[in-house]
């Protein structure tokens, strides 16, 4: 029997897997930026992130 594995379906599957990996990486990066930098005990790192939030008109208080 002949199975139909079209290149379009394979490309679509790879695209979906690639997108999932990218979204996972971006989510982890966001958690690091918010948690690791925003709540840092190093005042220079915390103040830098705080100043960037103000510069981008992002409410943080």
C-alpha cells in the first residue's frame, strides 16, 4: 500500500514543532527577565530594569 506523506504536511508539522520550541524559549526568557532581574537583590540590576520600565511607560508601581 502507498502511504501519502506530503511535503506540505511534513513542513507544517516541523513548523508547528519549531513554533512550540520558540514559544517555550521566549516564555522562559520572560520568566528570567521578570523574576531574575525585576526582583534582583543587586541594586544596580534592579534599578536598571526599573529605569527601562519607566522609559517605556510601563507601569510598575
